[in-house]
């Protein structure tokens, strides 16, 4: 795989960091998740392909273990607010002094500087401070976050992954690692570059929910069907809009101009009345195979059975019969081969990881006795 041989230490945290680590693991990196002793809860979400080392970083002996591991790693991925790693004597200045090739990825909400750098927050807060949240929501409604996908995973995990890959590429020239300040506010703002660069085009001059691409246009929104399901409509171009009109059983010469914004509210009501008369399956029969840009809004249960997704193998099943999306993008020569094994138990691989990094059995026994590490090997079912 593309990242074969890459050694990554991922300090356990909430969702953005684990996704970043999972992407690296899916494409071949050896990812060690450094867990807290006795960690429970949702640490196993997004843990595919990783191994777990349980280590107490709050104690000097535990921090010394991580420094030793970092001396032989390619990447350290840490998800904490500014100053936390420095307090543990695990900041980039210390770790890169021992390993100048180390790439030190810092994935935080607000970044490593600025007045909010030590402030708590979640996806909706980062989205709000990026300016993007102000653009999302229905007409006359409060802004709302699109789940926790945009800031946590788009502006956070994916941007951080991009930073790591760019730093790895640069290292092939300079031989040196660098520090990556990836944060969800700026990452989300960067993702929204199209919004900023299109301001002068008039795409966003109306209030939220009344513009071309935010649900204001009757040909770029969703409609409820007779069975309580939904269809998504994205017929922006005139030739696609014409096919939409035909599929709805309407005549173009009897309708206002597509881009007559003053007529959009009435046209939305008219389209909604028509969509409400047929089921989702019936609308699929009408629009499948056309370029009207009308598609069903699929549930998680439906999406894995959709013909297109089945033909491409877009979803995979692990040994516990859990379904998840296949890694993307597809690489023709070195595609991802995601692990199908169950997620690791906290501390399941502590001993083998330490051995790989040069610790002898006497050292491992002492660390266990001092409760610096935790070894939780799975028990056999007899």
C-alpha cells in the first residue's frame, strides 16, 4: 500500500484524530494508538487497522516511554489544546531534538496560537468561528450544523491528513520533519474557499436559505414523497432543468424563467405538491437513467444495497459483520486494503509494540509493575 512502512503514534482523542489515524492505517501505515490506562467508552470508534498501547503519560516514566517511541517513529499525531504536550515534556521541540525527521501533527480546534487556543470547543463552535455556520440553514431558521462532519472531519481530520502527507513528501527532499498546526476553524474556512471567492458573483446576496445553492432554488433542494421519503434535486443547468420539468409532467412554456428568483417560493410549493403524489420508488423509475440530476435520499440501510454502490463495492464488511465505507480514493497501483479484523482492546498490543521499539522484557515487567503501562491480552474462548 502507498503508506507501507510508515510508523505513526496517535495519541488517543476524540473523533477527528482517530479518523486521521484510520486513513493513514487504511493506506498501509503502522498506526499505534496510545491509550490512557483503563480507557473505556468510545475509544474504539475509527480504530480500524490500529494497535493499542496503554500508557500513563501523566507520569514522567510514561512520558519517557513515549519519547523513546517517538525517536523511531515517522509521525506523532496529538489532539490536545495548546500547551498540554509541553506540560508533559512531550512538545515538538523535545521530540524533534531526538528525531529531526519526526513529523509532529497537532490537530486542535482553534490552533496553537490566538486567544482561543486553550479554550474548549466542539464541531459546532469551530464551524461558527469559521463563518461557515452562518451560511447553513433554512430560510427564516436558525443556522444549524450538518451533523459534526464539516469541522471535525473535513476541516480537521482530512486537512490534518493532507498536512501529514505534504510534510512526508517534503521530507524526501530535506530529510527533516516539521510541525503541523492543523485546526478545525481554519481547516473549515479553507474548505469554504469557494464561498469566499464567489461572493462577488451574487451567489449569496440573499438571506440564508434563499440563494441558489442553499435550498432557496426550487431545482436545488429536497422534496418529500408520498411514502414519507425524500428525493434530492440538483438540476442547475438549463438542459438538466428541462429534463426535471419533463419528469414532473410540466411544460416549460407554461412556467416562469428558471432563474426568476421572485418566482422560486411559488415554484417550490408547486414542485413539492407534485413530488408528494408519488413514492420514492416511483420517482426513481421516472428519473433513473436521465440527466435530470434527481436522486433518492438513501438511508444507511438502503445505501449498501443500491445497485451503483454494489457494483463498485463502495461498502465493506468486517469480521464482526459491521458495515462501513470503503477507503477513498481508489489508487490504481497501491489501493488501500483496510483491515477486516475487530478493533483493538485498550492495551491489547502494549507488550509487542514495546518489544518492536527495543524494550526488553525486564523493562516491560518494571513498567507493568509500576503501573506505567497496561497489558490487556484477549482471553481465549474455550
